[in-house]
């Protein structure tokens, strides 16, 4: 039997919208394929199921920590959708579970800003999520990479469980490189201006203002 020693902590919430009470549960499963699933239920009956497939099973503490960040973000995104009223329980008494696309991620929205060439993702301790991205960034921005911890210190740690930082955007190199904290993780955003009317700092702040 396939087993794993690395199981990220799931999240469960009761969300009330007007007279409606929905239970939201987000958890990791490694069988039949590695995935993070958020289930929305009403009175014990599943009405929505949102799945995010993972490339592989979690096999290290570092991957487990990253998965918990994804779980927390996905859980918060779905709660936000419910509170905005766009995921309500249908009136039919029997509803089958179904897979739905996730809301567009912060990474995807930043990549969609005109002129953005590359987005590097980091955890809140300064570790690049992608090792290739780490090597690439180190070669292109050696001095910044060397002083990464000082840069991360611009966004203070917030009290609570785990590492959460104050949200914000810092222009590292004018009109070229921005350092971004979204609370649960950080990003470097590399741009090449294609439109003189774009205010990249404002555009990036517009993306992170929608995060939870």
C-alpha cells in the first residue's frame, strides 16, 4: 500500500451567508493522484468540489510546508467566493460533487500584467519554490540574491501561527524588478516596459489587494 509521511495540515471553516451556512474543508490527498481538494457542503451534502492536482506526491518537509501555503490560500479564496455570493447552494435536493476551476492565482494575475517577463515565487523564509528559478535569479541578480534576507526584512513578520508577512511592493530596480509580499509568500517580478502608461507598482498592488 502506498503511504506518505508528509501530510500537510488541512483547514475547516463554517461560512455563513445570509441564512445559508456552508462548511468548507480543504485537505491534501495522495491517492489516487496527489491533489488539494476543497469541499463545500450544506447539511452534510457536498455541493461543490474544487481540486488542484499536484505534479507529484509530497516527499519532504519543505514540500509539505509549501503545500500548506497552497491549502491556506485555496481555502481563503473559496471562502471569499462564497462571501461574495457567487457560490450558493442550489435548490435541488440532490447535488453531485463536481470539479470546478480555481480562481486565477496571484502568480497568474501578475504574469498577465503587460510587460511582465518573469515571476519568481519564494516562501516567507526566502527559499525559492523552484530550484531552477533560484539558480536563474542568482545568475541575473547576484547582489540582490546575496542580500535577500535584508530585502525580506522590509516586510515585517505578523503575529500568529506560521510565518506571515505584511503585504507590500518594493521597487528594487526602477522599471525592472519588484519585490512583492502577499502575506503568505513572496515574489520577484521582472518587467520590461511595453507601455509607458503602465504604473507597475500600482498594477502589482492591485493584484495583491485581492489576496486574503
